[in-house]
């Protein structure tokens, strides 16, 4: 810690933030986004939805509870959300490598170094977050020892193809057969499905799902612009022609919308926190949710067979949709959380209830 090397964060509008280095010492570029959660950095940093992004953590001190070990359970890392770290860089206000936690076995800085990810601290993250809220998410770069790199917009690439599994995998041996399209799936989605008497078959983002027999189709979360996933959208369009239950989360919500004929757009600075309130439309029920996304469905473009299911109480953006007659629905937020509140985990039960009802 306290490495006295020249390191700075540079935004595309020219603003510069100088700080201190922890983690790996290399220059990187990406999209600068902020997360307002107080805890959960091991889960967030392993969330594939952050692929290509420089993540700003707004909580003042980071690193105090270290990082858990790579304990596996059901062929998945027990305390993480994927097989690796996916952020491009990490920005915090105050960092400590003097961690204390019952299951920690390394510091956050050592963990970043393992994956060759730079970290910068000593930044006024309150000022930085205010800029991102007022100006919107923007490109940025962490420059180490004046080794400059060009700005890079990850949304111009198919990030889903970079994080998706390359081969079909099977988890569990339960009653209900769930086909899970991996667009950057979080492990806790798989864990929640396995807890509900399922056999989960994980397939790549561009897999021809018509080749598989299944009782329910699940489309996962993932990074970037959903319109980059044209193959997935085409496959889902075909799946919508039958009556097998479908559930999509986060990017899966957006992909299902595009497959149904609706449109999506990029949010000003996205939703990335543990405390986003959403309203179940047609009721007075509000839920606190965990979220991580930069794009949203345009409610005005939903076709006649679809309707909004949840709405964000902060900015009224779409938080989910459902088909009016078929067993299809999706949510923009993460009912599996990890990290974050699990208030909406019951949606997994509702999905399995649909699967049981329509199962042949």
C-alpha cells in the first residue's frame, strides 16, 4: 500500500484525479461507473456485468474485510459470482490492506494484482460521483507512470461473448429441466435454481436453444449493450412462439424485450446499488432491490401482448415486464442479489411454479 508511483484517473472531459496505487500497476481504459453499496465488493468485482468498466465504490473505506478464499461448492466459487474478476479498474476513496474477517485469506490489493487489475485510492469519490451523476457515465482511464492508453468504449464490443461460457455445462439433478442462456450469469442465479429441484443446463449466449428439450428457459444478466447480442435475440424470438415458461434477469430482461419487438436505450448513469426501490405495478407493494445495469427498456415501445411488471420508484424506468397471456416475464433488478437484499427472491419460486404448471 501507499506506493509512491504516479497514478491518476483521467475522464474523457479532461478532469484528472490523482491518487495512490494498489493492486496491479498498469494503465487501463474503460467506462467509469459508480456503485453505492456499503458492502459486497467480492461479489461485485466478480459480477460479469462489470466487464470493461472502471468501477468507483462510493463507500468511504474499502478493503477492511479482505477477500475470501476460492472455496468451491457445486463446481462454483462459494463466495464469488463468477470464475474471475471482470472490472478493468477500481477507484476508491480510502483503502486498507489491514483486513479482518473470519473467512478472509488475502487483501483486496493482492486479489487485484492476481488478475492484473489496477486500483487507485485517495480519490474524492464524492466529487467524482457528483460529476458522473450530472454529466452521465463517461469514458475514463487509469494512467500509471505516465504510460498513456487511448480511451475505450466497451459498449461498442460484444462483451457478452467475452464472458459467456464456451461449452454446455450441467448443474444438479433435479426434477425440472432449466435451460440457462449464459450472457454473463452470476453464480447465485444458478444456486437459486438448484435450491428449487432443478437440473440446470448452462449454454453459451449464441447457442441454438431449439436443439434442447427443457421445461423452462432462463436468460441471465450480462454486460454491455443488449443490441450487440443479435444471435441471442433471434433465438429468443423463436422461443417466444411456444408456451414454455421464460424468465429473464437484467440483460435478460432487455434481450427478451428486443426479441418481442420493443426497444432499449442507454441510461444516463445506470443503476448500480443495493437499495433501488421498485413498485409492482397494479399494487401498492414496493421492494428494495440490488441492481447493476446501464441500459433499460423503453416502456413506450412494448408491444400489445406485453406490459410493464415493475417500475423504478426513483426515475420511473422499466424494472420488468410480462406477457399478458403466456408464461413469460422478466426483471431488470437482481432477485438473487449477492450482494444486496433478497426481498424479491420469491420470483424464482414463481418461475418454478410456472414451470411445474406447464410441464408436459
